[in-house]
């Protein structure tokens, strides 16, 4: 009887080592699924939207790349369009923020739009440069 229990114990241990435990380790080491960007939840906001048109003073625009639950999505290319100097590209940080510092020698008001991964946001923002 003792031998039979010993054989069953070794067999059960072998089964656990080859069938159950590796599956647990695999599930622990799988990467989390990539976050999906929610364009309706992402937004752009001006940290500073009025500056001198001297090529030094700047306007600051932040774009927040968010998922459906409002959490930031990192490593997404964000393009800011409508700038007096052309478009600019930045990659979102760990919080999903892409920050742009804009200067201009041209006086005027500029309506900016943003794209996340080439897809435009519906919201816009105006910045103004004055002499």
C-alpha cells in the first residue's frame, strides 16, 4: 500500500510539474494587451495660448491620448497641424501626454488640429501670437 501511494504521489507531482505549473507561469508572463486609443476621450488643451511673435516666446499645447477608461496611452505618434511653421510630431509619454512648445515670428491667430496615429481629433484649439 505504501509503495502504491508513493507511485501515485510521484505521478501526481510529475503531472503537476508538466501540466499545471507551466500554464500558471505562462499566464503570469504574458504581456498586457495593447491599449486602444479612444479618439472621443482624447483631447487637446492649451497650457499657454498667447505669446509674443518674436520666435522665442512660446505657446504650449498638450494633447492627451486616452483609452475608453480615461487612462493615458503611451508611445503613440501625435501630430499637431495648423502651425505657422508647419506640422510637428511628438510621441505620447507614460501618461499619454504629447506636449508641444510653439514659437512664431508671424503675428496672428492659428487654429490647431491634432492627429493621433494619423487619425484626426475632432476638437481644435486657437493660439495667438502678437508683436
